[in-house]
């Protein structure tokens, strides 16, 4: 999608500028469904109407504001009064006093009330997704204020991009269609697939991989390059390759797409291996996905034969919950470059849409929800997914809605995650060995350290039990035979013996404690009971981690469990999502309120509370500034990607007057606030839209009119669990979008 100009044809990124809170302007351009309200803005008429011969605004207009471009959707203001409007305002009265009551949770009409707030329904049946808040609304956490603005292209960068396309897609063409999922992990990756025509619709995993006669559910995310940057081996073969001159072994490169690393090179963990010369992290991702996908296609064809239609398969790619839009988009671009999807036939213009991005906990939630008989989960119960993987630990809370026979899940609050996966046990162990053997460099070369870490990772890491192993000695065989003894550091007969207490203090406790704090923080984001905590991912296999989670949370959460196939829950869940042919995690419960700053006709309450905000416009109407209009109320149940639109109209005195500014605020409180200064709001960003790209503006600008002209358009807000997006709409078409990336 282009950001301005002709829809989907041009790309002029000067078309929109969004100024984040406490940030410099970033050039971006801010999507079609029936509008919810109607708003009008006037930045050059000093807040009021000029008299004839000023051109009349479009008939749909009901109210408008000025300066900041904010306005209030409502019925015509005078329609709520018993008396007729003044004669001079009979045709269009922008600032007549409104008798609308303030919005409250008791409003029951599914429309905008007089203050622009979306009314909250007192009760919402599980199947009724109308965009309004249920009662009671769970108090959820505030995302970090906007830090970056990233363009979102066709296909979107969030998990909902693919999910939305699935609604109602049970056509004959889709029947039997392959769904292939790739869990591209920091340390291990896996592939699963399924079809309604294969194995009774059950998900299958690739278990046979190059480099081994054994079966593996996942393989190392590892590449071996030569000095020219050519891939010599991947997966198991790369991991098992010994040191060879002129070769570079690459692991853990997925972490370079983590939000902090993308924004600041200085945020990259110095313990991560350096990238090969001339290579970017995304180049390594393309190389690995290319080889993984090439082999997966061959293996799927071998396993199911001619039934496999890989050219039209939906491909699901998982990403960490904590990734922002930029990381998701880079992963999407890398996957397309790697050939995971391509045009299958002439006229196949939407082939890119077959690549679906889904968050790791969302995929895991689908897998776990299918096991409700095991964990006794029922409709309206809440469960947390803790996806503890190799690089990241991701958390999200979900509610089972509807009947289990027609499973749907709603995400309850903003996801969270951190780089505290099992990989960081390895890194801490490596640092411990360097410290212990500082005076014995013969055991600290690359091959020796790799040998120590492999032994730790494959034998001790998951089996370690914590305090009960404090007095146990853990033995690690040296790769070199030189310098075999130094009892002072546990070096005896070519082995390093480490007390369990030392391992716990220096290796396990710092990482496990970070996971526990992450879980605690997530539990505080909701005020509803958590019925289950389900641990998935490779790190969930750690006995010490599982026991510490039980000790900390068993008194508050009835079920703490590791579901079957917990180590592959993400890849299996992503494939199950595709097999369902509908959006399973279909909704998001707004974690906070989203509002716009507006100007409205002054009411008695405004004269009493904020007389300093009131001024008189040219039409003699008293206007109150710094009012808040609610776009999305905290706790509202929204379909992922559901668009809340509002109509606007901007008056321009000259063709140069083309910029429209919207100031967005967020709030964690359930209280409905009237003014921007009530102390419980946070400015999210200033969103400046260049209306000069719209055909109606261009047309009016070419026709000299000393009295100026109006431009009608719509702004929309879309929420899903990954991001908040602003969209510019005109004539039923998207003319651009911008991502308000609230991840820190």
C-alpha cells in the first residue's frame, strides 16, 4: 500500500508526519467500513463559520473543531435540543450547544454518544463482537508511549494480518489446502504441516533432517559459512561441524531483530557472536529460511506424495510477542525473499497474503486451547501462556469465549516479553567457565568453550533441580588434554567440577528470576482471576524453572502445567490455526482507552470546571478546548484489525493549507475523563496528515476560491495485540496507514 497519492500506486513518504511524544518528527502517512460518527475541522476559520459566500461543507457534516483538527462525532448538535437552531445556523451549525450526557459505562446504545465516547454495553455475549466494552472492564496495562513509527505494507506486520483473511474462507478452493508452519527460533527451529485431507486433519511434524539418522522435532538454528559468505551447512550439520579454517559458524542471529537492537546498535548484547563480514542479520535469516524451506518442501512431498500442493499452501511464520512492527516486517520481507510463498498461477496477485505472521504465544495458545480436556479450561476462563524459548520468554493472557465446539480466544491485555530464554543460561555458563579457567587459557579457546557449552546444554541445563543439587558436583570434560589439574578451580584429571550451588547462583538464578518477574508483571495487568498458567517452549522443560514458577504462583493459580508437546506448541499451534480456516484468536480486549483531543461547544460543566479553556468563535459560539473524545474504551472487545472510523472535514483557506493534526492520548483508568489535563492520560503522539494527496483536495486546490474550501475524509484506528494503526480513508479506499508502535 502506498502512503499517499493514488492508492497502491505511488509512495511519497512525505505525505504524513507523525510526531511521537518526546520524539522528533518522522515522515510517514497514516483505513474502509461504515463510519461511526461525523467530525469536522477548521484550522483557518478561527474556530467558527464564516458567513456567505463561504462554500458550504458537505451535507454529512455535523460538527467541527479547529487548530488541532480535532472534532466530535455526533448527531447535529442542535438535534439534541428542544428548540430550533438560530436561523443563520439552520443549514450547518457547528457549535450549537449539545445536551448530551457524559459517556458512562451504563450507556447501552451501540453508537457514539454526545461526547464521542463509544458506549459500553452492560453485557456482551461471547459471540457479539461489536467493538464496545463489556462490563466489567478489566483494568489492563498501559503500553509504553510511542517510540517509533513504522510503515505497514499490504499483508500487515501483525498476527491479525493473516487471521483476518481467514474469516469465511471455507470455500471449495480452500478445502484440503495445506497449512505449513515454521517456528523460526533463536536456538532451534521446526516445521509442521496439515490439511483436512491428510491424517484426519491432524498436524504432522517434520522429524527427519539432514545430518542425522535420528528423528528430531526441532533442529539448531545454525549456519556455517565459508570465507566468501557462501553457506556450507545448515541445521544439524552446521551445529555439529568442528572448527575449520576459513569457516564461520553463526547462531542466535534472530536476536538482532529484537526491538532494542533494531533501534540502537549499542543495545545489542555484546555476548552475541559477531555477524560474518558483509552480512546483515536479515541476510542470515534469508539464508537459513531458504535452506529450511527447500528441505521442508522435499520432505513434505516425500511424506504425503502428490497430495501436497506447496505452491498454494498457506505458510505461517512465528515471531516473538515482544517484537514491534519493524521486526515483524523485516521477518516478513526475509521470508518472501527466501521463497516461502510465490505466485502459483497467472493472475495470482495476492500470493503474498499466503504468508501469515503469528506471534509465538498466540500460536501456543491455540495448541493449548485444543487440550482443554487436559487442563480443564472452560468458556470464560482465563489462562496465561508463558512461551519460554531459547532466546525470548513471551507472555500473553487469553480468555476462552464461545463454546469449545467452536473455539475462539480473545487476548486480554498487551503482550510482554524479554530476552531471558535458555540461551542466556548458556551465555552465563560460558562466562562462569571463563572466570574459573582464567589462569588456564588452554581450556578457553573456541573449541574448548564450545565443548563445555554443548555438554552443559545437552545434559545439565534442563535436568538441573536447583537447591537440592547445591551439594552435587557437575563435571565437564575438557576438550584439551593439556594442563589437566588445578584443584583450586575444580580442574582435576581433565575435568572441571563445579558445585551445584555455584551453578545456581551464577547461572540459573539470575535468568530464572527474570522470568518470574516477567510473569508477575503480566499477572498484575489484569484484575480477573487466572485459571491456568501454561508453560511452553524449550526452556519450559527446565525442572528448576517449572518448580520455581509453582512455588511462586501455585497459591494464586489453580493449574500450572506443561501441556503435551510443550516444546513444539508454537509450531503445532500455528499449523492448527491455519487448519481451522478461521481466526481462532479473533479478538483483542483493549488494554487501555484511546482518545483524541477535540474542541466542542461549551456547556455549563465546562464553564464551571474549565472556564480558561473557553473562547468565543467568529460565529459568537463559546467553544471549549482540550476536550477528550474516546475512540476506543478500555476493556472494549474488538475484532483484531477492526477499524473504528470517524469522519472529518478540514477547511483550507489556500491550497498550501493542507496539514491536519490529530493528537492521540491513552489512559489506563476506567474513569471517563472530559479534559486532557485530568492527570490520568498520556500523550501517545501527534499524527499529522497531509490531505494534499486526496483527489478532492487536489481538485479544489486547482479551482481558485477566495473563500476557501472543505476537504472531507475519514481517519480510522485499528487495534490488535501487536500494534495500533492509524489509517487515512477517502472514497472507501485506504490512502495510507501508519503504525503507532507502542512497544518499548
